[in-house]
């Protein structure tokens, strides 16, 4: 990252977001990367599958450079099944989805390198108008980091692994007892902040 080249800055932060997502899958089994850990089914491999489709659409089809291997995004109307791109079937291995994501990102990087930031593309579904490349890169950075945040929480729920770029990175270096105490302190603060309901006076206390 140079600080003087806007294109280089955008590419740096997009790569940083992609790396953060993939880090959260490292060392996990086929089952664990697929486990739905929220009521809406959020899972690690599904997040990568979804991002694959987004990279392919925004930097492929939008600029006339289709990437045919990417899963279609259900929000575009390309599939009738809601959330079809947010979970992996048994036949879609972790290796295949991660590999396809890496190839979609490489294809996207080729588009970004080949075009000026003010190049205009057309997102292939309504109601989006023509959009310049720089805005789509900013959007993809935001979307990928948003899903990296989802992945942070899901991975912690799976096996307790945390960190921005590696084990415990960007977190206090404390032991399990400290973290248990910290969590309890946060819980006590949450309970103390709850509004209290005013008690109605007993008949013998009334005016």
C-alpha cells in the first residue's frame, strides 16, 4: 500500500479482506466449515461460496468478462432457491469452493488491472444502473469485510479460534480465566443497564 496510488490502496484492502475470510477456514473439517451456527444458517463455506459469486459478477459479467464457474447469486434471480449461494452441498468440497473463490478473485484482479478506475460497467440485474469500477471495488471491500466479521464469530463458536490475521492477533494476550472473567463483567454491565419497571405502591402505601 503506497498511500499515493488510490488503485493500489483499493487492491490492498480488497486482498486483506479476502485473506481474512479464508483464514477462518484453516484447519477445519468438511463438517465444521459447513456447520450452521446461527438461526439463519450462517456457515463458513457458504460465506466463501457467496463471495465467489459476488467477485465473479461484479468484476466479470459486469464488465463483459464472464467467469463461468462461479455459483449464481440468488438475489439476482439467477436461482429460484433462496440462499442457494450461502451453503455448500455435500458434493461441493471445501477444496473446490475455496479453489473456485481464489480463481474468481484472480479473474477479478485481472479486470481491475486492465481497466481504469473510472471504467463503467453494468451490474446484470435490476435496479442497478451503470457503475464505475472504483465504486464496485469499494463495495466489494465492504461486503467481504462484512462477511469476514460473520466468519470471525462463526469460527469462534466452532472451536474458540480468534484473531484478525492469526491466532489471538489483535486481541489481549490473556488466559481462559481472564476471558471468562471479562465475559462475566460484560454480562453484569448489560444486566445493570436494563431499565427497571417502577413498582406500583401497595394499598397500605397509597396516599
